[in-house]
């Protein structure tokens, strides 16, 4: 790649990343405020009930995210070919997604509904509410899955500004609906809340379809693609990709169900609060992957190994540095922040949140590797080992809960499993992709690890000498943020990166 092309590509990544972070920051602020409102409106028990029964919404998020990345991968590959037929790939993916939504609908209305009626631990009089929320969640999931090829088309064309505007608008619509819901004092608040989720998903569905037809009519025009071989490659890749997605979904929803079975919906509510915090920080820290994924895949297809290695290693380090920037100022006064946010913090939410954030830190140590794996394409063994480490936590968690271990034990299992998974994953990258995993460890991990050790020591010291006043605690959070930024700039960045970062703050004489 020419120098001018490289600079243009890098600028495009920066712009796309900026759009993603404006989107994420806005959605995070709205989401945290919305969570507080919903907790006040529903109460801890109903909030926990929605978290368990609405686990289908989480399934939609995981499956849709996985399918979006897989579909974008094939669209990018086809767009990179001189004689590529994007319409053919698009229609293959549309048909597969429609079939998948039908399968999920069938399973949800049979096995899933049986579980709701026979196994779910709910308070007296709440079963009808649980069934209603479940049905709305199924509808939301199916709409999201069918919408995936259209959303992937926007990602493949790097229309991140549009994606940011749409998601922010949807967040404001949802917030407005929940503010109206706060004025309602009847018995159907939980049902109305589930309808709000479904309507905002339906809104995205309509907008994506309408704009895709306006901008890429030739691409989205329906044509039935015949022949098994046309579907085989996409289906094989999608199936292996789906294996890890379903495994992650099973781990997430399975942990909800385990906690519900052994401890009840109140603990589910505390666990849901911790997942909200973790998801906000995680999404904010991981979006370098989304913005750079098209270029990593296209670079790999063009056999530009130097460019691919450069991007993967940088993204791995930047993702961890951003996590550190968000984690330590929050963690140093986490109990205080939770009380500011929620007012009344459910019992156990603090312990769950601390551990969920640590689990998140481990999971974010794969920055750049996801796009590289999608570019490589032959993902069978990667997905098998990932699924094993995801799924093994549930039976072990069941045994430990049966033996009397506390609720947060499940998160300790997640952390240990994710550490082992990362080690095995890096070995597989070295064996199959011929990727320099040792260089990745050096480039992506060493600088963030050094900073994390220093800030952990600071946090430990402060825990022995805490301040008690509101002003003091807010000052500590702010000072920790400043110290974290300084450490990232002077120890987390290379000399050239630091020069680029500081250049806007320097004034010429």
C-alpha cells in the first residue's frame, strides 16, 4: 500500500472510531440514566425478572453481533474482488438469516416456553408478566436477526457516521418512552417496558431496509441464488462463528438461570446492574475492532501482512489502554459511584460489578484478533476451543452453587476460563495463521500491564486511607483520571504516538 493510501486509510479509521465513540459516549450516558429510571420504576425483583426472561434480548445482541461481523466479512471480500458479485452474497445471507430466525422462533415457542412455565423461579402472580416479556423478546430477536444483512451492508461500506446517528436517535426515543413510563403507576409497567424495547428495534429494521433500498438498490434487489455450493462457504463459516456466539449466549443466559434457580430474582437484579456497567465500559473499549475490521480483512485478502500486523498489534494495545482509562477512575470509588447512579444499590451489586469489570478486562485482551480471525476464515478450531471454555463454566458453576458457594463465584469461573482461552487462542494463531503471537503479547500487553500495576498499587493504598466527604471522593476520581491519562501518554504510547497525541497542545513560537 502506498504511503498516501496508508495515511488515507488511517485517517478513515480515526474518523470511523470517532463516530463510534461519540455514539458510545452518548448511549452510555443515556443507558446509565435509563437503567436507574427502570430500576426505580420496576423495582429490583421485576428488573431481575426482565433480565432473566429478557435473556432472549441478550441472545439477539450476541447472535446479531456475530452474524453482522460474519456477513460484513463476506461482503468486504466480495467488494474487494474485481469481478465481485455483492448482490449474490447479500441474497445468500438474507435467506440464511430468515431461516435462522424461523429456527429460533420454533425453538423459543417450544423448549423456551416450556422452561418459562415449568422451571422459571418467579414470584407469585408474575408468571403472566414473564410470558408476555418473553414473547416480546422473541419478536425483538427475530426482527434483529432478519435485519442483520442490511446493517452489515452499512458496516462494509464504512458508514459509521450514519450508524452512530441512528443508534443515538434510538437511544433518545427509548429514553423518552421510559420517561413517559415513569408517569404510569399501574400494574403493567414491566410489559410496557418490554414493548418499548421491541418498538425501537422495529424502528431500526424499517430505517435500515428503506435506506439500503435507496442507496444500493442493485445490491439488495432480491434474487434467489440456486446451488448448494453458493451457500456452503457462508454456512460453514457462519455455523462455526455461530457456535461461539451460542456458547457465549449459553454462558450469559445460563449464569442468569443458575443465579435465579439458587438465589432468586433479587440476586438477578444485582447481577443485571453489574452487567450494565460492564457492557458500557466494554463497548466503549472494544470499538477499535469495529472501525478497523474492514481494513484488516481487505489487507489480509491483499496479502499485505505488514499492514495487518501493524493494525492488529496497535488495536490490541489501544483497546486495553482505553479500558484502563475507564476502569481505574471508576473502580477507586466504585461503591460511591453506584450510589450516585442508582440511589439505592441492590445487595451484592458492588461485588458483582467489581468482578464483572475484571472479567471484562481479560476479555478485552483480544483486540484486533477478532478481525484477523474473520479475515483468515478457517475458524473451526478457534471456535471449538472458545466454546469449550465458555460452556464449561455452567456445569462447574452449578456444582459450586450446589455445594454452597456464593453467587459471585460464577464470575471467578468466567475470569479463569477467559484467561485459559486467551492462552490457547494465541497458540492457535501462531500454529494456523502464522501470526507472531509473541510479538502481539509484547506490543499489546506489556505497556498496559505496567500501567495497571502502578494504578492497582495506588488503588490499594487509597483503600487503606479513604476520604469520606462527597467533595473528597469526587476529587479522588478526577485525580485518578488525570494520573491515568498521564501514565497512558508517557508509558502506554510509543514516542511517535506520543508526539502525534501531544501535537495539538503545543504552540509554535
